[in-house]
């Protein structure tokens, strides 16, 4: 069987994740990034890098060194680390976009792609874990208050990262680089169509469909519980998490849609898939800097926080979530105690 190669739609996306060509990659050298779409994506990637690197760095510093360790700060710290690692490797893709030439070697071709999928899987797994944690805190507040510990949360985080690493390994196995006419490209080189489909469907199921279902179920239970207890106002602790989940899926849904469409490239316009995937990957990368923005501005008393320093706003917004959760758990515990006296 002839080798089934996947090029990178002219190297415009951050890590050239999934695109197909049925011919050999072009061998003629081209001028560096000059046209509007390429320049726009280049500017977007630079903005994402600056905002994501600085924003997540601040979240790591505050949640890791300035705040008392808790279950909530453990979740936030791990999310920030995931996004920070991704932003750290963006300059490689920025240079590739600007030069339209991969100059960093075969190892980095594999590793940069691996980091993107590690960020995707680790983020979604942590969002699932936090949703389950919130659900348990509402449904079984007394149990949660007695058993939610930093050590247990740390173990769950480690397990989530290990699973994310395992699911990101196809990037290491099937990523490849080749040089034609002094131009090196970094592309997906699957051995056959079935392998490509298995990887694409596996990423969609494990990185989107299954986590989305779990999160929807958890939040449905939370809403039903709060309404049944007439404690709708106590949903404040879940505002930040809801925004994080919504932002993640808005950012990643277009990518998965275009990856699945790309499996049937002969049935769709090549240019539409090419440009659509470029934009989808840019939107997915934007998730890395939107998370710290949500940490800052989702708390109460927004106008007062605007007048303070960036560090104070971030610390107060994160601490507020923990305090409100504690008040809700204590309040629920008191209700359970009163209910038990009437039985």
C-alpha cells in the first residue's frame, strides 16, 4: 500500500494538527507569510502567547504561592499550568507560521504537537473532575466537607495528567517532518486511512463527547438540587466554573467539527476545510488565555476589583469562590442537621 500522507494545509495553524492531502507535499519554495489570512493568524498567535503566558503565570504565582492551599486552588493551579505549558511552546509555531518553514527539527515537530493535545486532554479532564466535585458538594455536602482534602485532589490531578499524556501519544507516533527544496514541513503521517479515523474519533470521544455528557449531567443535578432547596442564589460558586466549561467547549467545538469533516475530504471543498481548520485551531489556542481572564472578572463587586491591582483582583476572585462554597456547605450541613431532628 502506498504511504498515506497528511500535510499541514501550508503550515498556517499552530501545530498543524490534522489535514489531508492525497498528493505529495508541495516541493516548490515559497515566500514567507505575506497574505492577509496568514498575517492575521500570526498576529492572533502573538496576542494569544503574550496574554496566555502572562495571565497563566500570574494565576500560577497567586494560587501556588500567595493563597492557602485548598481543593479549589489545586484545580485552578493545574489548569493554569496546562495552559502555561501550551503558551510556552507557541513561539515555535509562531516562527513556523511567519517563515512557512519548520526549522526546529524532527523531535520538536512531534513534541510541539504533543503539547497541544496534552493541553486539550488535561484541561477537559480537569473540568470534568471539577464538575463532579461541585456536584458531590451540592448533593452530599456533609460528606464532601469531611472528605474533600488537598491530598486527594492532588492524586486526582496526577491521574488526570497521566491519562492526558497517554491519549496524546499518537502525536508522537504519527507526527513527521520532511524537507523538499530547502523547505521543511511538519505533518501528520498516518500509515493508513483507518488509523487516521481511529485517532480522530478517539480524540473526539475522549476529548469532547464523553466529557461534555458528564459535565451536562453534573450541572443538571446541581441545578435541580439548588432549585429543590430553594437556594438558587447559592449558585455563585459555580459561576466561574460554568464560564470555564462554556469557554472550553466554544473554543474546541469548531476544531473537532473540522477534524471530522476532514475525514471525508473528497466530499468537501479543500479551501473551506483549510481555512476553517486554521481558524478553529486559533480559537482552540485562545482558550489558553481566556481562563485567567475568567478568574479575574467573574467574581462579585466587579467595579471595585477594577480599581485594584491585577494581582488583587485575581486573588480576590479565586478566594471568593472558595469562601462562598464553604458558606454553602456549612449552610447545607445545618439544614441536614435540622432535617434529621424532625425524622
